[in-house]
């Protein structure tokens, strides 16, 4: 799992990078080891805009958040991404037939 970070109109700081990497590491349980993430942090019109694009399992997931505080925007961004990845993982598991299997009939309905 790798995370590439890009800064726009913002100076790169270690505290921001460490926070982003810690939050990205929490997504590990939903991602394959070869997953790639690109994160863009920018300041536009005194608002922090954070965008995250993750490629995993042959699919691309994109989330964008905007807030006055950079830390708040990052937290909401990773929470939203976690929700998306959790739903995707549940769908993949359901698709395999582990849940929602049709009940086998006893054959009486077929005779009528």
C-alpha cells in the first residue's frame, strides 16, 4: 500500500504527511497489498480541499472533502473512504454467494 501526496498552495509539513499516512494505514483491512493512493491537499479561497483516489481490486475510488480546517477535512475524507471501501468489500463477499442464498424448496410448489 503506497500513498503519494501532492500539495497545492500549501507548504508540505511532516505533521500533515504523518497524519495522512496514519489514517491511510487504517484502510489496510479493506485494501489489497498492491493498492495505490494519490492524495491532493490544496487551499482554495481560504478552504482546505482534500482529494483521495485509491485503486484496489481493479476498481478506482475517489473522495473529495472541503472544510475550513485541513485536519477536519482529512478526517472526514478518510471516514467517507472507509465507508465506500467497506460497502465494496461487503458487495464482493455477497457476490460470492455467502449471503442471501435462495431457500431450497421441497418440490411441492413445482408439481402444482
